[in-house]
C-alpha cells in the first residue's frame, strides 16, 4: 500500500467526474435503484416523520376521547385500535427507524467515507421498512386494525377466541417482517463503522454519535431476535394451531412477556443511546467546547447497552415474580442511573465550562429541552425501578407520564434537535430560525402541559389503556385530564409549524453554507447539500473533532492516491472507495462497491407478498412471494458478480 | 422519594440555567470538570440508588411475611370478577372482607391476563390463566374501596372494576352466613313467571342461581343473591331497578362488546324477569 497525502482546503471543491459516477439516474428508475446512503437516510427520516404525524393524530383522537368523563368521541373499539396503533407506530415505525435514518445519513459522513458498507442491503432495509409499515397500516383498509395493545400480550392477542379478525395477524407478521429491516440495517452500520473509517480515525477519535449508532446496532443484533420470535410464535399460535402460550394446552402465557421484554427493554435504551449521541454532538458545537469526559461518555454508552439486557423483568413486577428476582432486577434497573448520570453531567459540565455563552440556536434549544425533560423522566425512572413503588405505579398513568418523559423527552427532542442541526446539510437550505424557535416553545410547553398532570392522575389511581373513566373521581381528576388533552393539541400545533418550516425552507430557505454552525465533524467540511460521492479525498484525522483541529492550525491532510490510483477521479465508472483496518484505521485498500440496482426493491416487494400470504392464510400468495424472493436474490447476486 | 427527586431535579436545573445564561468573564471553573462529572454523575447516583434500594428491598422482603387469616378466590373474566369464599359462597365484582384482618386474594384468570388493583389498599398483582398469584390485602378501617383491572384485557378493560367492602367482623360474618343460603323462592305471580322466563331463555345457560335446578350456567356471574349487590357489570351499572332494567334489556349498548348477549324478551317478559331478579336478595 502506498498512500499520497495532500493538504486540502477546509471545504472541498466539487469533483464533476466523481459526481457523475456516484449520482443516481434521473427519474423513477434512479429512485428505485438508488443505493446512496444520503438518499436512503433522508427517505428513512421523511417516512419516519410521516409515521410520527400519523401516530400523533392517533394520540390526539385518544386525548379527545379522554378529555372528559364518559365521553363518546370514538368509542371503546376504536380507542383500543388507536391505542394499539399509536404505540406500535411510535416505537416500531417512528422511533427506531428515525435513528436508522440519522445513522444512514450521518454515520458514513462522520466517519469520512463514501457510502455504507453494503449499499444494496441498505436499500433493502429501507424498502422492507416501508413495506412493513404499509402492511401494518393496510389493516385499516380491511377494517381489521390491531387492537391487542402494542405489546400484544397473550392470551388476549394469541388466540382467535379473544381477538378475532385479522388485526393481530397484521401486527404479528408486520413486526416480524420489520425485524428484517432493523437487523440488516444494524449489521450494515456495524461493518461501516468498523471497516470504512477514514484513515487515522482510531476508536478514541470516533465521533460520539457514531459510537451511539455502533452501540445501538450491537444491541439490535442481540435484542431483535426476541421480538421476531415473539411475532412468529404469536402468529403460529393464532394461525397454525401451535400452543406456545395456551395454558390449557400446556403452554405458558408468561413466556411471551419474557420474550417481549427481553427485546423491549434493550429497545427503549437502543432508542435512547443514539439520541444521546445527537445531544453529545450538538451541545459541544453550540458551546464551542469539546465534550467534557468523551471517554467516560463513550464508556457510559457501552455500559448502558450491557446493563439494558439485565433489566427486562422490571416490566413484569406485577406478574408475581419471586422476591429475590424482584430485588435483583430492581437494583439493576436503578444502577442505570450511573452511566446516565455520567452522560448528563458531561453535558451540563460542557455547558457550564463553555468559553462562550452557549448559542441558543434551534438545535441547541431542542437539546436543552431534552436535558430538562429527560432529567424529570430519569428521576421518575428511579422511582418506578423500586418494586414497592412500581406495584402502585405500574400500568397507571404515572408510568404513561414516565415513559413519555423518557421517550418523547429522551429521544424525540434529540430527534428534532438532529433534524434542525443536519437540515442544512441535507437540503442545502437553512430553516427559518424564528419559526423553529416558536415551534420549539410550543412543543416544549405543550409536552409538559400534557404529560406532567398524568403523573398525578396515575398516583390518584387512573389505570392505563382505559377508553373512558366515569364521573365521580372528583373535579381535580376531570380537570387534569382536560388539561392533558389541551396540551396535546399545543404539541400538535408546534409539530405542524415545524413541519411547515421543513417543507417551506426546503425550497425557499436561505442557502446554507458548508458549515453553518461552526461544527467539528467531517460532514461540515463538504458542501451543503453533500455531493453524491461525499469526499473526493479521505481526511486524515487526529481527534474526534477534526474541523476544530484544523481551525487551531493543524495541517489538513487527506488520502487522495492509493496504490497509484487517484481516488479523486472515477475508475471505469465504478463506485470506488477505501476500506481501512478495524482497530487503527491505518491499512488502506481500495474497493469497488456494488452498483445501484432495483433488486433490493424487488426483494422487499416479494417478501411483502409472502407476508400478505401469511396474514391472508393463502399458501398460493405466499408461494408466489417466495418465488419472487428467489428470483430477486439470484438477480441481486448477478449485479455484483460483474465486477 | 418524590421530595428527594424534586430537590435533585431542581438543583440540577438551576445549575443548567446558570450555565446557559452566565456571562463568561472567568471561564476557569472552580472545580475541574472531570471531578464535577464523577461527583455528579457517579457518586451522587450511587448514593441515591443505594439508599432507595436498601429501603425497597426491605419492603419487598416484608411483603412476603404477612400471614393471612382468610383466603378468598378471585377469578378474572372478561370483564368481571368472580369471587368465591371458603364454603363455596359465590358473588361477583364486590368482595366483602372483614376490616382490620389480613385477607389473602388467590388470583387466577379464566380467559386472558387481568390485574387486581385497589389503589387505596396497595399495589397490583396479575391474574394469569393457568397459574395462581397470592396477594394479601388489609383494610384498616371499614369502608368501600374501589378496585379495577390494571392489565389491558380487551374492549371493555375500562369497565372491569370492583369494590372491596370492608365491614366490622360481626357484620361480615352475618353477610357471609346470608350468602350461604340458596336463592329465595320467588314471591308473587310476576316473579314466578319471571323465574320461568329465566329458566326457558338463554339466561339460565350462563348464570347459576343456587337452589334452582335449571339455572346452573358457569359463564356469567352467580346470581343467587344478585339483588343484594350495589353494582352490576364490573361497576358499569348501579344496581337499582332502573339500572337492572337497562342492563338486562341493552347489555351491548351499556357495555359494548361484553360477553352478555341481548336476550330478546317481550316487554312483559322483561318485567317478569326483573321482578324475579329483584327477589334474589
């Protein structure tokens, strides 16, 4: 291996020949074939955001039904469907994929490479996500909307006697199908982070957000099989006469809850971890201060990931677990306060010791909104981790309030922070600052008005998942429910304004410079929007904040020539990029990436047909799908073998 | 615990706001920021977590030690509670207990998961088909305590509530003795005709009236002493004459999706059945 390094300007000039090679064909063929991680990442973000809006409308309808006692706005059945789809949508179709979206868009840019390690697999992840989301929502067309809760506990959801119709079949098959997308995506992130880092980016120089995605992906690889298995066994019980969970036939209903939460607890932390990665990215930039305690923060991410696998039973304290198990899981759950505390104090210390007064630009506002909200959610988290308290709070509105503080506060605020932060890079346009600030305050105020009273309602004895409550619990009870409903509409107004800002600024916003925030990571060293090839030459980095190193006068160098091949020029029209060694990122090799192809799209579509066949109990449809899957897989290989 | 949580939350928030708004004349922090991180992020949570864990484990262990003086079987159904006492007395949705006595609820389910929760008397515990859970409750004072199902169990989960009726010991004993009797024979023409309708129609297929050879159904609540209860249908109905009428005539309107079908009765038959039920005291 021979490398030639050359100094590069802070912002690279466009390379026309590279751009032509890496750009997609125009029109619909190019759209279906695209393997560009930026395009796929943006699609993920847009689709997830659309699901956020749908799940939000479902929440509004629920809050209308609960605005007063004995209300009859939507009724029992529709409420239970909305409740099920709200949870399913927010966890599976918004929150998890939105971080796949950020990971897709940001991770390759931050590690300084040109695409994800497996570009076609990446396209497949997105198309499967879209198909599974479509499958779940097609249940509305057939009037068979899942109504067994987003957790689909058995026997209620596992037996047609208790949940007739196809609703829970859509759920079980959709969730298992979606697991393909999540798992494949996670493997792709891991390989990209391990082998595609720019020269010199040793692990202590990896940006915190990338660390977050790496830990998230590791967790997905180990946690996802449990939910896939839960979905498959549920469907086997419902549709194929198995008795995994039927107590009368020797099955064990509690087993399902274990399966669900062995995935479910790591799941909420694997949402939280990349979210903190976004916060750890944004706070230093707007404080102009390198993150305090970077090694401790990274260690905390890893520790949180590990501990999260030993906590699942705390969702089941009310099922009658032995006292010793309750003790163990209670203390383990509370221990999560330590790595989370480390992260929290790293952010607060970064703000407190910033050399400038922190700039409260929209991304920073959302990050601060996260700090405040998540702090409260963390405190109530310690409370519900304590078994005696949990016996009282479990399945009450206290828990609803708690997990909205940690999920909305802990992951949605960072999501909005990230959207405002990277919008200029994605679109080349700036968001309207004033609109963004107004939407932040609406969302922030609306959030607390909605969810704070729910703590008190829970302590007063209001259970979760009830479609109505009777008069007679007192004025305070009714008024707090009404306040909560009003708050929900304030959040909705804020999100509507934010959506409008995104749509309008995308076309009419001021043109964004390459680095509007004075940021420290590599993606801000290229034009906005990023060129199709990302980087013409591969930056040689010396810390996790390379742009600030350069600002401080270190020489900017980049690898442009490897083994006599000039990487700034395309070779034979192929997507060529470099891979580096796993630990030190120093041994460099040039590789040809798979070309754009529509086969991932075809494979996702054919898989969807199989799923439809299972839901419809039609072997014919499933068989046609299986045939399609075979064809698509063979054809997929052909495209790669040409190299 | 709430107070501690609030104090810590406020302290950190104040510090955060100071950090965000302070003018930077002197950026040298008084503490080195690494030490700050260790103190706030490691030591503080460790102290808090240790303290609350010790307290919590103490409570968990203590909860195992209460010795009950009495056992009551509670079986969950979509969407009502079947309550059985030691000598086979059976009632629904209203659990009478002696006040000041620890009583063990033996919990199981006939269909899906439910959860037994009386907010004023302690935490919740699930009812799971195929297994039993035991929960000891104790009401210090006589009174009526509302309970509810806390595990989502289907369309009418919201209307699966119950009452704990804690009575002085002698009152409770009298009530239990009363419940031991078989059903009173119908008095009057109307009530006797009501019994016939009850026996001939679907009613008797699902409901038991102890002492009546035809009415031995197991799916619905035992109606032997139904008129002595204050509520019906998982507290969806107040058990007055008007409430009963509404429930028997329109069960699917009162409680959409519950297991009780609307039995087609002529107005005369309805009056008769209600007269019969009114006598089941």
